[in-house]
């Protein structure tokens, strides 16, 4: 896996693409335990934008270079900063932009949760399609313990976690183990810490091997139907199925299945 030029991403985020089309975006500000500073958030947005635009990218992995902390969340100093309130309000827009960008990526995203995944970082993890966690990782929204609240990530939590468990997470401010996070639906899979990279790579390559065109259509359908009334969702999804049936990739995929061979995606 070769490192890419970083001019548009900065020094706090790494961006790499391997031969399988898997882009790895790595939080890389260990001195702050990957605190979600404006610079780091800008780097993440730039990296995800590159992943969206570059045709060679078929799957995105979000990872951390810190062995013990995926990210400690937003910089608490910003809450007490001597800056006009309106400027701090504008500053939080980066979180909204990032969450929307990951959701509208058109490509599958996979979070490799290593170490502590806290506060705003939990929201970024939940914005990804899949989360694989090391067994020693922990998850939490400790904001209530320091007199604030996880407002920015609440919408993502309630879309991933059953309501009563979400209430518990938000109101008590306790950290959950990887097994608790698995039970609550925050993560998809828990593996031994030493197996995390391998487990993430296995899923990422599987995701990257699918038709990019059908994956894009499916991902958009997953996002848009989520909050539709049932009848509206069914009508929308029926139209998307008809659109998918018009592509050459769906013909190729079915043909390859019956001919017992690997499909060759055409992207049309």
C-alpha cells in the first residue's frame, strides 16, 4: 500500500489506496489522541472527498494510528474558548459535513475501531456502514460528565442503537466494552486485538470486489429509504430495482453466478 500526496489533506490524516481499490483513511495526530480538531476534521473531509471522486477507490476503511485511542472526540478546550459564539457554531458545521459526506459516499465504508472510541469519534464510527472492533476497545459518550451533551452525534446513535440503550449511553456517560457495543448494535464484529487488521482487510476486500455501480445504487437506496413511510419506501425501492435491472453489471453478475466464475464488472 503506497502513501498518496497529502497536499489537500494535511498532516493529521493519512490517505492510502491499495491494489484492491481499498482506500485507508488514518487518523494520525497521536499527540492529542486524535482529538477532532478543525485541522483533523478538514483532513478527514478532504480524504473522504478524494475517496468519493477517485474511480479506483471501491471501499473506504477508517482507521487510527494510535494503539490505545481511536479518537478522544472533540477538543474540550473549544467549549471554553474565548471566541464569538457564532464562530463556534460555524465550527461545528464540519461534523455535519463529514457525517453527510460519509453517508452519501456511494461506496462502502468500514471503521476499524482500535482503542477508545469516544464522544464525536463515536459518531464518525457510526456514520460508517460497518464497524469491526478490537476486543479491548471501548465506546462511550462521556460528555454529560463534563457538563455538556453529545448533541451532534445523537441522530446517528438513535439510528443505530435501540432507544432505551441509547438513552443509557447518553445519560450515564459510561464507557461500554466491545462486547457491550456489539450487543447494542454499535459494532458488527469483535475480534482479538491482534486480528483486527486482518479482519478489517478481509471485509474491505470483499466489499471492494462487488460491482461499484450496483454498490452505489444500493448505498443510496439504503440511505434514502431509512426515514421514509413504508409505502413511500416500497415505491422508491421498486423504482431502484428497475433501474438496477437496466444495467449490464446485473446481467454479468447473474451470468457469472451460473457459470461459476468471477464477475467482470463493466460499471454500466
